[in-house]
């Protein structure tokens, strides 16, 4: 898989230069927010009843002033934002609603929103009584060592963002015994509070972080900011006002949008590699000609031109091959991204336009998991005519072709329609 190492080096070297610029989280990719439920709207309304829009905007602008990219922290940003709001409105308490409002004004995107909401949930949690008999106790030495580590937590975490401090704490406990489970650590936290080694407030924070599995998450406000800056440096957006609601749709089985999963699950290098596969797919689909060259021992060439549908099927086969090779890539370490991840990565780097993604998202029937391959294919044929429509010039050719690729990649077929057709090569 070809990859521009020079581009990566330039991106990494340029990151220190970006630190001199003011910190900005302005949303430049997402359309309708993932956080648009009734409960989100009610929280926003409560915040606006406590503080006018002007106060919310001014407080956030004041919060951003003086922020250093190397010291970004969702917990600290929330605390500073709330403090600035209380300067004008001392009784202000609806921070969640303020975050939802600021997302609606595109001050930041859904990934930042999630980080801030989770941080506020952890910071404002309260401790509750637990029956010690219901806890799963670790062995005595692990409990003793865990309590020693917690005794130093306040000192060691001073000046650290809470998510960094928590992961370090969790790691230190597991260093003593890697077989300890989350339930064992729950018992250690509970015992530390019972012995007043930690305060009820710290216990509540630690327990909330444990329940939310904060130790498993590598994405923080600081790392996300660096990732976005790296991507924007290497792939400057042609149109910063272009956004897509396709990437903010909820994924099945998990409470994340497509773009949130992309940003939480993949590094900037992995996103670039995935986008490059879709870039090559697009180039192959939009190519006006494709040929097979066959050489004999005298270097004489037989040229076999491919028909439009054969070019399309060849592009899909190459896509499948390249996706199957991704887990073998050093950067992926055995991980196999889904096709939706590749499409989202392609939008993030500008390979696919937002209008193209949203048009594809409008074909709701092709995303219906209850429909078979051919039922989904009927939608494509009904809307775009016949398979010959893939030969149309873009954008009319790429959208239906991409729709069929979605069907190909998301629905397994038992029978290949061209398997026994001698007139079709691919």
C-alpha cells in the first residue's frame, strides 16, 4: 500500500508551529448534531433560561483565550467555562445544556461534545453507599498495594488532567497484579473511601470513571485536537463550510456516530490509509478506460478492453483485496476496519464531498439490514436506471456506483450472478 511518508513527516514537523495559533474547536465537518434528542433540547432550553446566548458565547470565547494545545483537558475546560458563566450568572448550573447549545452553534463538533459531557458527568457524580458484602474482593496483597497507590493519588495527580491521572492510577494498580478485574478495583476504591484514604468526592469521580471504562480510552481533548490539526495540515479543506449529516448518524449497537467512532478508534495515519483506498476506488470507477494487457514470449501484446460493468466489478474486487490487506499493515496491527469507516475517513480528508455522502445517505433502503442484496439493488436500478448508469460522468456516475459498492460491502450474497456467465470477465 503506497503511502506518502513525506506528507506525514511534514505534518508532524508542522504541529509545533500550530501551537502558536489560538486554540479553536470550530466544527468544520459535521452537519446535524448527534446530540439532538428531546433530552438534549430540554437541557439546552434550561441553560438558555439561566443565561442568554450572549453570555454563553462570550463565556466560551473567554475560556478559549490562553489555552495551550499541550495542556488541553476536558475537565479543566469545563471548570473554566462554568467559572466564566458564573461571573455573569452566579446561579448558573446547566453546564450540559450550555455544551449542547455551543455544539449547535458549531463552536465544536460531536466528538468534543462527548468528551465534555462525559467529563462533566464524572466531575459532578456523587458517591453512594455500597454493601461491602456485594463487592468482589481482591487478594489481601493486592488490596494493600492498591490502597498505598491511592494514598499518593492526590499528590501524583496534581497538575494532571483527570483522565490522564486516572489511567496512570489504573495502570499502577494493574502493574502489581495484571489479573485484577474492574470489580476488584471497585472494591479497592470502596475500601479507600471507607478508610478515608480518599475523600467521598474523589471516590465518586474514580468510581464513575471506572464504570465508564475511562482507562480503556485513548482519546482525550488534547489527543483529539492534535489528530485534527494533523489531518487538516496534510489535507486542507477546500471548503470549510462543507458539512455532512451522514457522518453524525448513530451506528447500530453502539451509542456513537460514524465520525465519533472513526475519531475514537483510529489514528490520523490509519484514517489517511483508509481514505486512500476510497480515493483509488473513485479513480478506478471514474476512469474512462481499463484494459488487460497479455504479453507472450516475444513481448507481443494482446489488449482486452473492459466494459463499464466489468470495470466496476474489477474496482469492487480490488477494494475487497485492499481492505483484506489492511489488517496486515503495521499501522493497523490486525484490525479490520468496516467499509463505513473507510467512507467516513474519505470524507474527513476530502476524497468524498459532503453532498455525495448525504445523497447516498438519502437512499435509506440500501441501509436496511432486513432487505436482501437484490432487494437493495432494485432501489439502485429504480433510481438510476440500469447498470450502464455507472458509465455516466460524475457526479451522476459516482453516486449510483458508490451505492452499489455499499450494497456489495454490507450484504453477503450466496450466488454470484456472473459466476457462470462466459461473456463477463469480472
